[in-house]
C-alpha cells in the first residue's frame, strides 16, 4: 500500500503539520522511508513548533518536541506541553516526547525542542544519555545550554521565527500560566502574597 | 455512609496497604478525616514502601511516593515507578505521585519517597516548590539531599527497614533494570560495549 508522503511528494507545511498531529505509532500510514530521508533539522524543528501551535490552540503552553533516530531519520517520539490539558505539572515538550518514545536508547537519537529546556528537562536529557539536542528558541528562554554541554551533550541552536513569535504572544497573554509551567503554582501564589 | 477506616479503627498494615492500592480520587470511600488525622510520618512512609512493594510484584522497580496536604493530612497524590510496566523512561516514585496530584500548590504539601531522589526528581521537587521531603532510604541511594537543602527544602530522613531490604533484593536480582532506571538504556548499552 502506498502512502500520502513518499519519494514523489514535497516537504511542505501541510505535510509537516500532518506529521505533527499523527500519533507516532501511526506515522507509517502517512509517510514512508523515502520521504523520511528528505527531512532535515529545520523540518524536524518545524514539526516541534507545529506541536507547540497545537498546544496553544488547545489553551495550553506552546512548547513541542520531537525525537529522531540518528540512523534512520525516523521520528520515534514527539509531544507537547499539557500543563492545562491534562493538569500535568511537568509534561513539557521534552518530557512528553521522551514519554512517547518509551524505553529506548536515547544516545542514538536527537531531540528537537521548540523552546530552551527548563532545569528538569535539561537534567532528564543528560540523565537519559542524549548526545545531541537542537533548541528552537533561546530568545524567550535560555540558560541550560552550558549545563548540557558540560555533560557532553552537543547543543545546536536553530531558532524558528514562527515558534519565537508564538511563545512571545502566549507569554504576553497568559504570564501566570507561563510562570506556573516553569516554577509551579507555588511560585504563582507566592507572587500574589 | 460510613467507611471502613474511621475514628474507631486502628492504623495497621492491612489499612495502610488498602490505602496504598486505592486510587487517590477514591480514597474517600475507604477512610474519613478522623482516620486521616491519626496518620503520622511513619505511616505515610510505610504507604510509600507498600507502593514500592506493589511495583516490585508487577516486575518493576520498587520505589513509591506519597504526597500529603500539610493542613488536612490528606493524601493528594501517590504512585510508584513504572519503567517496566508502562515502558516509561522517568516515571519514578516522585514523578508518578506529582503527576497523580496534578496542578496543585506543592509548597503546602510534604512528599514521602521510599528511596532517595535521583537528579531529575530532586530538580522537579525544588522547581515545583516543595518545602518538605521525607526520604525513606539513604542506604541504597543518596546524594541529592544537600541539593534540596540548598534550595530551601527541608529534608527529613526516616528510613524504613522493609523498604531498604526490598530495594537491596531488587538490585541484587535485576542490576541492569536498576541502572536503566537511574541513567537510561544508554548507560546499560555502554556497559555492554
């Protein structure tokens, strides 16, 4: 059976958006390995940003992440922040994608995140053996890139303008949700005292 | 309607085990506030260890955690490690209990963990504003207590002999599963090279 995205089809926004929304385990019905091989860093980052956009449209924090097998170029995990959607205190882009990937050897993969990782995610990234992380936004947040590098993780910055603008918009609209996502409701309540 | 555990009933192993296994949102059908008020630190730690035992019996890593509201003494979250059961790369005792509790102000709660927290969980504990953490085993693992204290978290050690023996037994039986739980499959595979 052929699939929608193959050797003949172009890598465009519609294709990347469909990939972002398709459950990881069902990606095989949407694209084949000929299409997969055409995807580059910029495309994977765009998928992470499209996941962030999905989260924003659900009323959540717009942060997404994608994990890619270094050898096959296949997506093995992806996800987005669900603080609001699942009342989940730490389901960030990175934790969500890692949970989606499951019990695999992350040293053979690359993680693309639409926003610079928080302390918890940065710690999880090096504790799970990631060798390479690509960060899509150090304009709205940053600080843990040196920590990752000190643990031997290669960090590449590949800013995505659409992701940066989306996060700026979210932070202006919902500053307390942004604060809760980074430091918990305790920090929000402390600010109200 | 009366409940099984009330002002008249004793705090014993059978009661604590039923509490450990009952879904948090259903605890109200098992115990009332008169019983809840009788529970002390040692009891909550025992519940964490009984959750660890549940995990061990499922073939998983025996680590459990319980989160208690400081004012009402009510359990607001609990859980155990599900690396094996859910193929979940970081669902440790602490992350599991925090996920179960959801989007609450953790500065008003105490977390009881059957085993000293890993780097990821310790970071999550201070990032989510916990003010007090009780650790049930620093014999089999330790090291992040000073980090938590440096972030203003009160750390109390309350070792539970049953929990310590159980973790020792697990580590002797499944050393690779133990390593994977702390440092991921990457560390296990690196050891095989």
